[in-house]
C-alpha cells in the first residue's frame, strides 16, 4: 500500500498530539481555513470543498474555503495549490514540478500545503463525453489528486464503494510536520473502469468514487477502440482504392459490419487523406493529443493483400491466415511490421505538419499483430496499445500474452495495457469474479514494462460481487507498487470492523474458487459451465462466513450491518445466477422440452426483478444483465444462456464442445 498510509493514519487516531503538531480542527477551536489559489480551475475548487466537507465529518466543524489569498495572513491554514505565500511558508519545498501529475503534501507547525502540477486551457474546459458532457477538463489535475490523496492518507477516509465511505470521527485532528511527494507512472487511468470515467455518466456515485480514488482525473486520454471505423461510409464509393485488396484484386466492404473494413495501409493517398482529416480535428480541438490509428476490428478477416502491403510484412513473421468471405482465405504472416510501418508513416507526417504540438498516435498490438515487430520499431510518438489478455486468466493462459507484452516493451518507448477482460468466471453476469492477488502481480509486471496507460474492456461495475477487485485496481492504477495484501486487510477492517476476519475469509473463498475454476476451464466460454464449481455446497460455505460476520455485528454500529447486507445481496444474486444457469443446462440438454427447467428459469427471472427493487443502489448493474431478451444482438448476447428466449448460439455450442485457449 502507499508507504505512508498506515503511519499517517496511526498518528491521526490518537486524541493527543505533540507540541509541534498542527491542529487542523478540534472541538475547542475553529478549523483552520482552506485557501485555494487564485483563479483555480473548477476541479481544484471542487476538491477543496470536498476536503472541507470531510474535515467537518471528522470534527463537526467545516473550514472556511477562501478563493485566492486571504486579506490578512492567517496564523494557520491549509493552502490548496501553488500560490506566492506557500513559497515563503515552505522555503525548502520544491514547487517546480518536473513530472506530469506530480503532487506534494507538506506540513509544518503552522501550515499545510497540498499542491500538484496543473495544466489547463481556460478557453477549452468542456467536451462531449461518451454519455454526458465532460466539464472542468484539465490536461493535468495535480492539485485535485493531491487533495484526494490527503483526504485518504492524512485524514484516513476510505471510499469502499460508491455511496459507502468510512470516516473516523475525532475530537482533535492534527498533522505532524511532514513532506510527501509523488507522481503516478500510469498517466491514462480513466479507461480502466471506463463506466466510471469522466463523461460516461452524469456525476453518479460511481464517477465520484473513481474521482476520489484518483483514477478518473488523469493526464492522457487513450481510448481502446479502432481508428478508421467511419472510413468506408465516408470514402467507400469515391475512393475504393483506400481499402484492402482481396486476393482477386477487389476492394469491398466487410459485411455486415462495414466499420470493420480494413485499409490499404501502403497507399500514400490513404496517408494524405488521414493527414488532412486529422488536421481539421486538431485545429478544432486544441486538447486532442492521442490519435488512434489502429486497424479496424475483426482481425480474422479482410487484411490487404496488395503487393505494397505484403511487402511491409516481415517474411519470417509468424504464419497467419485471414478470410475474405465466401470461403476465400489467404495464407500470410503476422501483421505487426505492417501496422508499425503504417503508424510510423503517419506519425512522421503528423510531426512535420504540427512540429510544435506534442501529439501521439495509438496503435493496437492485437489479433494478427500481437507479436512484437521483427524489422521495425515504433517511433517515439507512437504508443503501443498492448491487447495482452493476462489479467484474470489462468496460469496457462497468461504465459504467452505476458511474453508478447514484454516483447513490445523492449522495442516501444510508450506502452498502454489494454486487455480484453471477457467473462472468465461470470464477470459480465455479476458473479463474484475477483482476483485481487493476481491484480497486484499484474500491475507490478505492467509497471516494470513502462506502462503509461490503461484501458480495460470491460468491467460492468457489479459492486456487491466484485467491489474488492475494483478497489484494488484503483489503488494499483495510482501506485502499481501498492501492497495489495495490506490494502485489503485495511479494507476489511475499515469496512466491517469486528467481522473483518469473516468478510476477508468470504472474499478469499470467492477469489480462490474463481482461480480454481478458470484453471480447470480453459475456454473463453467457460462461464456457461459455472454450475460445475459454483455449487450449493460452495454457496453454503460462503454463507457460513457471512453468518459468522452477522453474529459479530448484531450489537455494533449500524454501518457495519448495512455494509454486510450489501455483500449478502451479492451472494444471493450469485447463487441465483448459478442456479439459473444450472436449470438452463437441463433445458439445453432437453432441446427446450424440459418444462420444469424452463419454469424454474423464468421463476428466477421473477426473483431477479424483485432483487432489482430491493437491493441497495450500485449492488448490481441491472442494465448489463437480467434484462428480458429483446431480440437485439447486444441484449441477447449479454443474457445468452440465462433465458429460454436467448439460448446458446450454434457457434458457442460448437466452441464449448471443443474448448481451447482464446
């Protein structure tokens, strides 16, 4: 865990203080004011208000928040952000931040300063997000993240899950002289829990949780998609030569998803068209910094076979095969060298066009290009997005993607980790698919291989069944060296008090079970076999841990019982999912003729509808699962195998009968 976290919390839990300690607030004295630097951006001002609110929750008195310098120098104050006064009050503290997002927290006998490197453009602080407007946009939020670090590390606040915080009231809040300086290695963190990212929702509890955990307000925007999804619609009719050539020389759209149509990467006209298009975007958006140039999705089909593109492939590359529809296949080699040459070509053109702007191109190492290149290396302004699927996988599944990721780290200066999470043990269904221990190993590995950014596809935010995993991920994204064992012990202790050991045993059982399950089920469709491991006997053992916890909490603070109820809801839901899947297996075996199994499944859907009404907010993301099949591909895929109207597809059944590693 963060190295000072426990020591600072320990020092704050005592009611007494040393003579040199600064009293921030007490029952006998008003709290020291909070002074925010002049013309601070909205997110910094917002963070200062959050700080004031937590001091009030701890001591019962809310500090005054002052914008700009106070009329008279106060005897003591908390200074938020770099301002002239702090340089005089802290002459030995370096406020010339050399690293992106660098923060400093320092205290002496009279004052505290909480500051960080801030970058923003006052004329461009709003943009359209995925589902809502992004407001208060900065390029770096050092001071805001420094404040959230202070609230957690110095005030001892814990944000367990959205809407559930733990605050320790005290009569006297003090801080000893200290200095803490830090800058995060991972600068693109918002895409890890993309559904809690800025602009994904309208300031929901999940967005606030992500912000407080220093995941949301990051300094690079790296998306996890593809670069040319709209090109066929824009240029297919007028410029068919922009697109991939089939072995017969034809250049056609990929059907039915034309957005997956690949480009003719070696065509100079493609480069020039891209440059003109991106020039327009860059002039309209001065904040745009990272541009995705990854080949379109559907990596098993449609790559160009013209002589120019094939010449960019390395002749000794790994043998690969891709299709063109109608049974047409092409035997080629890895696309890696071709993709890197394409990205480098665009990167150099971009640098020539915009020599004074720091711009990066993002290239997926994905599909037929997961292996590192042989005859070329990415330019310095190319970020490799490594789609290395080793997180939450079994030991056998992890070896190759970790080797590939490490190989890319040897040749690329900038690396983003972008795993496809999938649903290894019912993750998307909301099962207790947690792997906190492995997360610690993975983030240390990623950090060792100079990870700059994260984009995980996809966590659905089922907090009652997966919350501890998200909690660990958030802390690891901020500091990959976090001691996960210590972090989780603190989580259980703060969250469940006298029942900490029992709740820990419950989550360890869930973690151990899912690790055993994914090791025994080496298939990307393994979740359909949940009943093999998630049996009534397993759920009885899990329930025994929660029953033991409930017995210890019978006469304690209501907050512990409320939190345990939240976890109990998750267990009840997981039991329902496994039971539903078991009944669906009977229905599938009968080819839809087992009326009792069908009735059982439908009854479970009725129970799920009641759970949706009764469960606390954020317990389960009901939008993602247990929605009646509508016939649409997205909805039916999400509930496939859990409802009689959404049976397993023929392709899934075929793959289940012949499982293999993804």
